[in-house]
């Protein structure tokens, strides 16, 4: 019995040893498989990293990529040349506008009343001009005949004075001869009296002729003085002309003022921003709104100065817009910046201490891009990629 139990225990121990050995073999083989899988996974990760690193290095070497870029446009600031109350703003932000569309209307009642006042002044000047013209025609017709008659009488008086003076001189000669003859008793005294009478009569006619001449000259001067009224009227007409020109200039200014109270769109575009509402008071030069042409856009990118040597005008550019990652846009370089962006800083960057840290500067470039269904908006961020020729 004891021998049987001993044999049974030995058999049991042998079976246990066999099971332990098989279990160890299975554990060793399972551990080796896991190490193989782990090695393969690590190798795959390393390969993927190398591929991506190689692709990134190739991209960096073969093209210029820049994320510091955005869409730009010319924003037109609409301002007012005059002051006044905003009475009508028919547009809002985002509206499409055409050239000549009304953007804003300013109260124009006072300017219109002033324009009516100036029109009334022009009518009054025209009425006064017509009155002066009629008066000038009347004075001309009246004084012209008077002046012609006075000149005729003056000529007749001058002839009469000349004739009477000659007759007086002859009578005086006859009277003097009669006085000599009467001394010699060559003629009777009656002849002397007759000669004296003739001399007196001729002298009287001469004095009358002289008086008539003076009166004729006075008439001529009076007629000439009356004719001066025509010159005075001409000067009044010139004065009216200057006053009229001044009022017309002021009227044109008022018309321009009224026209400026209707602010119209200078372009075909879109309202980007509005800074005022109806009922507010506008100041001269105040910014009212911003508008832009959605088709007039471009991309501005700030390129490192070390990459500028690879770029030339007209090079194609791939553009990806952050807002539309599934679309690719193609542009071309239109302009290369002539100065680094730091040159346009408002505050200078002095270096009084003498310590210097070299920082790569950036230069702006302009890239032309075509608008597509107005989806590209100013200010959008984009990424530009430019292939370097020969790489």
C-alpha cells in the first residue's frame, strides 16, 4: 500500500512538472509576440514621422509659405463737407449700392430758403436794370434833340455875333469918318447923326448877338449835363452787374451746399460700416460710413526678408482661405514691398544701450486674387504658398 501511494505521488509530481514547463513555454512565446508587435508599431511610427518630417522639410525647401496674410481692399470713408441734421439714411451695413445711390440726406430747409432769397434779389436787380434802361432811353431821346437844337442855336449865334460885329465895325468906321468930315464942315450934322444912329443900332445888335451866344452856350452846357445822366445810368448798370455777379456766385454756392446735403455713392460696392443714425447732428469732415468695391480685393502678405530673393512679379500663388478650407484660390504677385513693415511703425525703436538682437524683418507683398461670388471679404485670414522655381 505504501509502495502504491509513493508511486502515485511521483506520478503526480511528474505531471505537475510537465504542466509547469508547458505553461512557461506558452508565456515565453506570448511575450516574444508582443515584443514583435511593439517593435513593428514603433517602427511604423518612426517611418510616419520621417515621412512627414521629410515632406515638411521638402515643402520648406521648395516653396515659400506664409500665414501672416489677409485679404485687403480700398475702404472709402464717406464724410460730409457741411454740418447739419441727418434726416434720411436709406442704407444699412452690408447693402449693395450702385454709383449715385443715396447714402445719406442732410436737412436742407435753411439752405433752400436762402436760395429763394437770393433768387428774389436777382429778380429785384433785373427789375432795377430794366428801369434804368428805360430811363436811359427816355433821357437819350429827350436830351439828344435838345442838344442838337442847342448846338444849332449856338452855331447861329456865333454867325450872328460875327455878322453883327462886322456891321458894328463898319458903322464905327462910318461914324468916325463922319466926325472928321463934320469938323471940316464937309457934311451936314444930319449925316453925323445918321452915322451915330447906325453905329448905335449895330452895337445893340452886336450886344444882343453876344447875349444870344452866351444863352446858346448855356443851353449846350445844360444839354450836355442832361446827357451825363446816361453815363451815370451806365455806371449804375455796371454796379448792378457786379452785384448780380456776387449774388450769382453766392447762389451757386448755395446750390452746391444743397447738393452736398445729398451724399451719393461714388462707386459700385457694398456698405462695410455705418457710424451714424438718423436724427444725429453731423460735423464737417465727420466720418459717416465705409464702403468698398468687393471686386477690388487683393491679398497682402508679410514675407520674411530672407525669402524675398526667391520672389518675382507675376509668380503664381496658391491661396487657401481659413473661412473656406475646401476651396483653393490662385493669384499672382503684383507688387513687392519697397520697405520693411517696421519702417512704418508709429513709434521708433531706438537702441540707446547698444544691445542688439537681430530679428528677421518682414516686407509686404501684394497678391492679386479674383473674387468668387463675393465670398472673399476684407480682413479674412489666408495662407499663401509660392513655389520656388528650380526646386
